[in-house]
């Protein structure tokens, strides 16, 4: 099967893995002609906006949540609604819906970017407590909760998407599932990482009349579902998984961003091509009007194990790269440069270079990289803290323990003593 998520070779040099992962351009397939929006696609997108993302359509807003035990579909028609619009530039418009609960002071703000040159819209939700007391419980926040298609459409849909990373040869392979009457498909990331398990980019297509590309912008644990009851429209939900919290006065949180793009036709590859063009024009980082060429970083760990790095072999590696005049922008040392007793993973939470392997610290490495015309990149993971490390010993009050309710596949973290640095603690954050 062709992989539906690959950039055209002519632009691949601008993306590499950094842009691929952050923008979802793992919609890979063979080169295609540049896709330009059709008038009917723009009309479909405009119609959807008028029906779903407007102050006059509160009953059909494309998101949902529970508040104090009640559904937003019941609550929002009773709240105060304001709408503001401003031009971002000639091709984008920002539409902001502000919904206020007069009883508790909770403000829900939906900030949407509407594209005038593509049949696309992106929105993010913000929840802020403007009251004087803690809010009731906010739960089951679905940044996307909408029906797609019509009840008259009895055809099956096909969901095209890509596997995420499991550190296997099959990483990012293309997948597809048929969604028929009374089917339910649920997908999510794994272990709190946005591209582990499944990539958060989907193309929902019907057999003859196009479909919609859906993308989630979120760096943590997300979940989405596609379901259909009888011949009802397809119901799509997506958001951060397992939300259940209250907000203190003045606190504000945001949802994952949702990007929705309509496309027409019988070939789902048109939708994916159009999506790539949208990303190229509006999401690719640029400098002086040209796409940024991400830096090339060279790491020695295919030859030297994490725990085997030393001042001697790192200086030798940098000299070898310079002698061969390789076009390298960064020298990159990954995990294990700290004191780790032969097991890098067991000692995450130490932040001092191993005094045996790096008796002079890391500065000789960075100096050598700079002298070779490179910059120096060092891996560290500040949020993970293991037992018997510096953070664990010196600030146990800053650490969060793993929950006994973790999924079976993650309970190794309990057994191995994983802890998280509580970045909600002001002292830990500082």
C-alpha cells in the first residue's frame, strides 16, 4: 500500500524529521502535482463555518465539555456569547468566540484562524476562571466534537492515518480502516507522547465525494474517536485524554489545537496533497520569505554507546568530522553523559557530567565543536527523575509519583521508580 503521508522530493530538504513530526507531513506518498483549492471546496468550508463556528450557532459548536456534571450542549445556550473578528493578513482571519458562565465566571474562549486561500480552519479552546472561587469540575473536554457528512449518506467512510513510533521498522507506516454503520474506532497516543502509537493526523474520506483532513496540535496525551450510528452523520471527537479538574481563581488552561480542512473528489490523495500545500504555505517556518532549512545534527551514538561517551572519543569524533569537511551544524551528545554507572536510563535526574569520563566537564567538547564551525547540542530530560539521583535526593518534595492506575503497558514506570518533576510547583519550575 502506498504511504499517504510523504512530502514531494522537491521540498523534502526543507522538512527533515523536525518539521515532519511537528507538522504531520508524514502523510507520505509518491510525488503529485501541486493541489490548489477548488471553488466547491472553499464553499463547503465556508458553509461549515457558518453552521458550526459562529455566535449564531451555539447549539452546533464543534467542541464539547462537561461542567459541574452538565453537558456544554445544555449549558452554552444559557451563557453570554460574544464574537470578535480581525484580519490577520490578506489570507487569514481570526474569529474569537467568548462564552461566559454568569454564575461561576468561567470563560470559554474559542480562537479560530480561518484561511481564505484554503478550505481550512484551526481553533484552540481556552478555559479561564474569572470568578472568586474554584470552578466546578471540568471534564471530558473534546476540542473537536462534530458531525461530518449527512444522514442521507449511507456509504461507508475510510479513515487514512499513520502509525506512530514504537521504535520498530514499521514506524509511521500507512494504515486505513473502513468505518461502517454502528462502528466505533478509537485512537490515541501512547505514554503521554504525541507521536508515539499513532500520529495525530487523519484523512476521513467517503468513496466518491471527498472528505476532511483532521490534525491535532498537542505535545501530550491525546485521544480521538470516529463513530456512526445507523445512517447518522459521522461523529468525530478529539481532545486531551482524561480531563477532570477544577480551576482556581485566575487560572487558565488550553486545549489541543484542531485543524480541519475539507476536500472534494474521489481520490483521497488530493486531500493529502492539499493538506501539504496548506502546511507549506502557512506552517513552514520561514526566514526572509524562504522556508527554513533545519540544521543538521550529528550524534556519535550509532558507534559509541550512551554510557561510553568520554572527553577523548568526543574530541576525536569532532576532529574526524572536521577533517572530512562534513556539512554538520551541531555536534549532539545524547543521554548518558552524566554519572550513570553503566545505565543511562536509571540515573536520569543527575545533571553533572561524569567526572571519570569528563574530568574537565563538557566545556572542552563545546569549545572543540565551536572551533570546528559547529554548535553544541546536549540532551537532557528535566521532567524525568529516577531514584538515587540528585533531584531525588535533594528535592523529593518536588516530585510526583506514578499512579497505581496507570495502564498495564506503563506500569514498568512504577516498578522502576519513575518520578516526574512537578512543574506546577513554582520552586521546581524556577
